[in-house]
């Protein structure tokens, strides 16, 4: 008998009791084997609306075929619901995991894996018309050994209960405001709750840079201000990380390049500056049309009704034009924003100021991207790809421009 089992023997055979919205979870010996059990709260077992909701969840639980869904059976005594008996397995709550091993949060990729696992099971539940509603460290389970995340009971089955605040109790802080006030339940309430959970796992001020803006949006009070789905939350975090890496990697490479340039010019004599002549830029077609030049004068005119249908713009034409406008506008804004950090003054900043200003630059780039995406009508995925390409290209240009001169402005 291990230490936990000795403690359980002193506590009527029950291990690590945890309060959940529907009852108290603990591990108990059943037929000589340790099983997870949820003892339904007595006041809820007398509530007709709750018992019907619990029976409904038990039926659907049988059909939820996902590796991160815990299955259970309902046990009744004299017609009253008493408890849920979980499928065999060694599970503990996320709260207990953090209590036993708080340093696990600092592990490499831990937070990423937690978010990906939650998005995985949540997306599946949404496809089945189910919302978890309350992602708290006590309602999320982990399997001992590999720390695989698991979900048990889901809040959307209990929307008919009159007092949501009392039902969720101390976990109400993880529930979206519209749910507590009796409003509708949709994907965005789970986005909110996942955001609150992430904040609780890692103190808000210590969240990784790429998480902060995304989590802040996820926990917005108004549903329409949040991400539409948990997948969008995950994509925002990953995209922000990609952009941050591009900018920071570019800056670090530039620092190294400038150091070598300084050494080079200390060792070799100065040379005369070289002037370059750039070819005159071609005037864009759109500008010619704006100046009053007709399509016929440019050789673009088409005569005859038989060819009129071929000249009508297609959806592809509209999409291409929207993308062109987005590229042109975002490139201009990205050039302006990145110029704030790719300059000689910024190169002399301390490391603390370097990280602070880099973070604000990323925030500004993301904000501009979101605004222009909405204006252009492009899909968020396409807009993210284009903006990443533009940022990487401008970063390389800035690096070459700053890396091409020494501290006295002499060209290499």
C-alpha cells in the first residue's frame, strides 16, 4: 500500500477529494480496484432539472468517442442519483497537479501542449453541439504518468438551472459573464473560459509574450470582442510567435553584423562613398487610369458585345485586387512601424528596453493587420501569410541597410 492509499484508508477509503460543480471527486476502492468517483451534491440530487440534465449527459457521454473525454456510468440508489463512476484509470485534477509539481509550468512547451490539447478536445465537443463552459483547474483532469489532459462533465447540459452562480460556486470566475446571467451558450464562452484558465495557470504578468494579447482578447467581457473559436485563439498565439521570432531574430542578427562591421572598419582604411543610380519607377496601371488615360488608349479596350462577358470581373479578380490593396497598405504600415526599431539609436538600447520596444512593435503590427484584414475582406489565414512575408522581407531589407554602413556612415 502506497502513501496515498494509507491516507485514503484513514479517510474512509477516499483519496484527494476535490469539489466540482456537479459533486465531489475522489478515488475509491471498488471491487478491490481504485476508481475515480464523483459523489453528486445532495442538494443537486434533489433537483429535478439537474437530475434530468445529468441523465441526458450520461447518455451522450457514451457517444463522445475522443481520447481526451473521460467516460463514466451513473449510479442510482432507490431511484435517486448518487454518484458517477469513472472508467478505469489513474486521474487527478489539474489543480492537484500544480499543487504537487508547481515547477511543471516552466517546462519546455508545457503551456503550448496544454492549449493544443484543450483546443483539440473542445473543437471535437463543439462539433457534437457540446460546450464545456467552465475550464478551471478543478474541472480539467490529467492522467498520471503522461499528464494527458482529460475532460469529464460539460456545463452546456446544465443551462436550465436557475442559479448558475451557485452551481459553479468558486469556479464561476472561469465562466463567461453571459452564461452566468442566463444568456446563450456558444463557442465564444469556451474561448473566454480557456483564456481565464491560462491566466490562472501562469500569472498574467508572466504569460509568454505571444500569449498576452491573444489571452487578453479571449477574456473580453463582450462575446463579439473575443475570438470566434478556440482554433482562432491557438492560431493567433502561433502567428504572433512566428512574427516575434522573425523580428527578434532579425535584430539579433543585425547586432552581430554591426559588431563585425565595426571591427572591419577599424582594421581597414576608409573608402570613398559609392553612389548608385536607381532606374525610374514605372508608373502603375492604376495611376495611369486615375490620370485620365482610358483603357482604349492603353490598348485594353474591347469592342463588340460578343466579348463583353469575358471582360466582366470574376470573384478571383476581386480577391486578387483585395490582396493587392492589402499588400500595398500593410507594406507601407509595416515599413513605418519597423523603422522605429531598425535604426542606429535603437541599436544602442539596453536589453530590457530592447525587449520592451520589440513587444510593443509586435502589438502594433498585429493591430494594423487585424484592422486591414477586416477592411480588405481577406481571410485571416491569407492575411496572416501575406503579413508574415512582408515583415520578413522588410526585416531583411532593414538588416542589409543598417549592416551596410559603419558607425561613420561609410558604405561597405
